[in-house]
């Protein structure tokens, strides 16, 4: 997942663009004191970009939804007194105008907004003629084209400094993640848009500070360009998302433990070794496709039997039996529940599709 650009943050006005470029600060601006205290501690660690939510879109009303425009005054103090660039989320045209008026350096657009093409177009229209970096989080639902379309709308407004933030995807199923990462989706976006920086948001993927290190390392192993991590001077007292925030010292420890791997392979033996392994992977993939083809032929035979005997396609007990058995077998093969569940749900859905076609044939 190598970026075409040697410096994906070229023109962003940063002094240090070595991996990972780190954006840090609290989930929400709560007070002038909290903002300045956190910012000064981050400045001491050479963090260049400070983040804080001013307007907070919440799932239900009557919860803390941000301090509002007064928080922009505090961000301005961070610029003047601490010397950091500041960033905040905008969800509508009013937010854009207020943030621009107060001189915010970088804007980001959240997952709920990026899922709405109408809202994205309105924000893009409000940004026309403005020279400012804009980061676009993935939509809440796992749709790469929707994410790409949101980015393209911002680019269509003439914004040249655009980045993507991977913050995970909502799921009905309960997992160890707040938002399941589905790493293959940002990889696919990177393949389609290789010249924009990709930033990981481990705070929202994890929802728990205990797994931030693990997620951040995974992002570095996948060649992400940066991290955006919620950092608070007193996270346990935070007014929103306390469990996923860390202190500036904890951030320093996290970044210090990251292993940064080479982006490009060395020539010679390493290339030959990797090529041999890739050839094996290609063969396994061919074998898998052959097995799936044969499995679907059997599923079609089952569909014919169900049609002839007037039996419904979906047999819930049988499906639960299959899933339980495969999960158990997956454990014995050191395969995660998440992987087995996703793979066999996809196989089951394809079987249903084929049987549905048979059922409805004249």
C-alpha cells in the first residue's frame, strides 16, 4: 500500500512529515484550561497538530454535544500561545464558516457527515476558493465508493490538500472493537486514490485505550501515513469518550513503541523470497476458488431439491449449526472468530442468492 508521493503531506506546512504524522488532542473541548494544558504537554513532545471537537454529533439528544463556537477561541489561543496548528470537525456549512473565520488550520469531516452526499456537497461548495487541508473520515457504513465520493466532492471544490481518516465501521455484531476496522476497505481506497495521505484513528476503532497500541501498530504495518489519537490532560474526567482517551505521556509511550518498517523492499534475495511466497499464495487462492465453485454447485442442487419439495430457502437451524461448527474448527486452526464469521456469512449469502435464482426460474 505504498503511496505514490514521497511526502503525502507536502504543502501542509508541517516541519516534520516523517511517519507517523500525529494529530492529538481531546475528544471534546471542555474548557480553556483543559485545552491549553493538553496542548502544552503535546507541544513538549513535538506534536504539531492539535485536535479538539467543538461540535459533537451525538447519537441521542440531551447528551454533551460540544461547547460550540466559544471553543474556537480556545483553539486560537493554542495557535498563538502554544504554537500548534489546530484542527476540528465540521458537520455543516455553519461550522465551516465559523471555523474558517477563526483561522482553524485543518478541518476534518466525520463519519456521519461523509455518509451523506447532500451534506458533503454543501460543505464542498462552502469551501470553494479556500486553501485549507481537509480530512475525510470513512462513512459509518462499509462502502468504499461512498468514502471515495465524499473525498472527490472536496477535491471538486478545488481543495488540493485532502486526506482520508480510517476510523472503522459500525456493525450490529458486538466485537472487541467499538468500530470494526475492516482493514481491507482502506486498503482498497488507497489502491483507488494512492496519492492522498491515509491516517488511522485508533481511538474510534478501539473505543478502549488498552488496544490503541495494537491498532496503531497494525496501521503502521499497513503503511499508513499518520495517526489521529484522542489525548486529554485528565482522560478519566473527560466529558465524552473517556475510555478511549489517553494522557500526553501515554501518547509518548505509544509512539515510542511503534515499529516502523521499510516502505520499499530491498533488491536481491528479499525480493526473490517474497516472490516465491506470493506464488504459493496465488496457488492457494486458485484452489480456494475451485473449492468454492464446487460448493456452489452443491448449493444449486440443494436449491433444486427445495424447489421440487416446496421448502423455504432459509433454514435458520441449519445455518446456526454450520456457523457453530466452522467457528470451532477455526479455533483449532488459529483463525479468528471475526474472520470465520465474515467468510462463512458471505458464502452463505452467495448460496442463498443462487438458490433464490433457481426458486424463481420458470
